[in-house]
């Protein structure tokens, strides 16, 4: 009897160790709310929408201890629309993330559909990635700070944390026979976090971004939608190269955090149109402020300014945008929030055919305005599981 009890205890201990060495976690976010858009193509629009503060999703995250500090990891993450039940990211089953890799004391190497270094190191410093949601992102999310585009066929390295310093790089194979550089995407970045100070820098370069397997095309299944829909840079998306240089920082003092981001976006090597043999450049700057009024209540405000290149026969496009928000946590997993965004546009931009047109207001993710002004407000609820 004693031997049987000892054997049972040993088996239970072994089972506990085996369980600790390998795990799979189901997780997700459901984000839903009511919106008011004062100028959706010239009309007021009232509607429900999903995934504004954070994209609605469910995912599986797993790890297996291989010994010697080495682990196998994977993530499969699906985006969806709460109101319709449709798949997000243009109908892709695991359109948010899908990767597998190895992790050690020196860092992590992963393979699959992933975020670039600009998203990893600079994006979290933007108001839209904190309390403002995608409607508070930079116009059209033209610098990809708010994850508008993921990278397919990517090999990614993320370092371990060295006294607050982390860094990483990503490379995506173009996948075109006989042309090594076509459709390829690469990025590098670094971040530093020490006490109240957070800093981040990132670089992204994508060749042939609007092709079906390029960076912009990665966000749709074949034939479901155009790769780029935002009028902010729709007329520039046929460039052979898309490049982003981004940097940001934040400093916390007491309950307040003040932050800033900057991005330089270039559309290069046009084969036709107003910028033939030229480079179209956008510069974006943001100042943001966050205040933890109580342990449960966060308040935020931000101002963002975007300026494009001067267009022959027109003037440079400019976008002024102000955002405010409040987020109240009912529990660790459930919060309710309010966001308001106003945008004013000036100057000229290009349409899909390369014609010079007036730059109208276009808050990210919404139906564009019919004139230079647009205001939106949202009341929402988010639940994490």
C-alpha cells in the first residue's frame, strides 16, 4: 500500500512538471461601441462598430520548454467584427498574427505573419495605441504606427532585455521567382525603458507595397478589397518603395505622462504620375498627454500634425487633428470609454488616378469627409478574456 502511494505521488509530481513545461493559452478581446460621424461623405452617420480602442480578436498562445533555457513558442490570432461576425483584416483567418519560433536567453526568432519594428518600438508611444484607438491614429495611419499593415513571410528577431534596452529586426521574402527584391519588406528598431522614461525608434522599407503580395496587399484576401483606401495617400500608393522612419518618447511624472512621436514617410520611385522620378514625402508630429486621475480612470489628449509634399499645380496637403479620451476600468478585464476626434485638412492631394484634388478630412478607419472638416465621437466597452 505504501509503495502504491509513493508511486502515485511520484506520478503526480511528474505530471505537474510536464504540465509546467508546455502550455497553451486561449485569450481575446471584444471591443464594441456606438459612433457618431458628423461628415461621412457629406452626411451624418450613426452606427455600431467593433474593435476601435483595440481590435476585437481571439487567439492561441503556446510555449514548450525544450530545456537549457530554450523554448518553442507560437501565436495564432484572429481578428473579427462583433456586429457581423465577419473575419477582420480583409477576411484572413489569422490576419492579426500567425507565427512559430524559438526563444532563448539571448532573444527570440519567429517565422510567419508578424508586426514590423516600427509597430513594436514606436507605435505604443502614439495616442491611438494607448487610449485613443484607431480613430485617433495619424491620418490614414500612413506611418503604420497603428498596425494598419502586417508583414507576411517574415523572419523576425527580438532581443532579450538588456537593462531596459531591447532591439529587433524583421525581413520578409518577396516570393517572386527571379526577382529577389520585389515585394520584400525589412525593418529594424530599438526601444529603451527605464523608470519614467520610454524611448523608441524604428525603420520600415517595403518594395512594391501595393502588389498582391506587398505590404499593403497583405491585409486582404485576393479580390476582397483595394490594398489602400485612405484618400490621405491613395494617390501615392503605387510607388515602388514605401519607407517610414519613426521615433518617439514618453516621460511619466507622478500621475501624468507626456509623450511625443515623429515620423517621416516617403513614397519613392514612381513609374508614372505627378511624382515621376521624384519622392513624395509626408512628415508627422504628435504631442500626447495622459493623466491617471484615479486608479480606475485615465484621461488623455493629443494633437497631431501631418504635412505632405508640395504638388505641381497645387499646394502641400496638411492635416490638423485633435483627440481626447477617457477610459474607466470597471474591473481588470472590463472597461468603458469615450473618444472624440476632430480633423481639419488643407491643401491638395492626389486621387487614385494621380489627379490633383482638394485634401478632405479623413479620420483613420472612417468614411472620409466631403469637405475639409470631420468630427467623430465614440462610446464603447471593452472586455478581455
